[in-house]
């Protein structure tokens, strides 16, 4: 879900022109519950200079976590027979 504050930093008309979609499409992203489609996040990030985790924190939430809060040890104890 794209936070409402992010839209204040984006020119929707310019974004539509740069990406090659209609202004209506970008306005629909803004009004939708989800926001910027997942397949457009990296492209929008590159064009706007905003980080992907700012555009869609629901998809890129690990980027905003401190390394101390993430369990990077993915090992599992398994009994070998």
C-alpha cells in the first residue's frame, strides 16, 4: 500500500508521461487501496528518486527493519535419520 504522504512528492502527470501510462491510470493507483502496482515500483522509484520501501512498505518492509530485528539465521534443526 502506497502511503498517502508519498503522493505529495510525486507529480502524477509527469510520472504518467515518463512511464507511458495514462494520467487516469496513475490517479487510479492513488485512489486504490494498494497504490502503485508491484510491477511498477522499481520503475517509479528510479524516476522519482524515492526508495521502493517508501513507495510500497508492504512489499519492501525488510528494507526498513534494523538488522537487529531480523532473524538472519535461517537454519533449522533437523533430526537426520
